[in-house]
């Protein structure tokens, strides 16, 4: 039996949650591919309620994504979580 243990909650662990909205599906796919090529993606979702809302969880500090998203999407939020 193999156990998968999450690092979340471990002292010093850092992850970034990114939320963004865009009506341009091609742009959203481009952004998601760029994020996946640059970072280790823990999970990603597209909202079932409103198709223009996306969520990506990334291992490590990815606050530089603010510059990537600025001016390209309708709205975004980048939360860097540091477990202490």
C-alpha cells in the first residue's frame, strides 16, 4: 500500500493559488499551458457554475504570475501561502 502525503501544513512549505476570469477560452488555455510549463501544478479547475472562472494551485512561490495576468484577464488573484 502506498500513502500519498500532502506537504501542505509542513513548516516552510510554500504554494500559490491563482484565480482568474476570462471570456477568451483560447487565452485561458494559453495561460494554463504557460503555468504548467513553468511550475509544478498541484491542481487546476474550471468552474462548473461560470465557465470563465479558473483556479490553479502551484507548488512554490509564483507571485510573478501577477505580471503575466495583468492586462490580459478580466480579474485575477494570486495568493502565496507559506506554512509556518
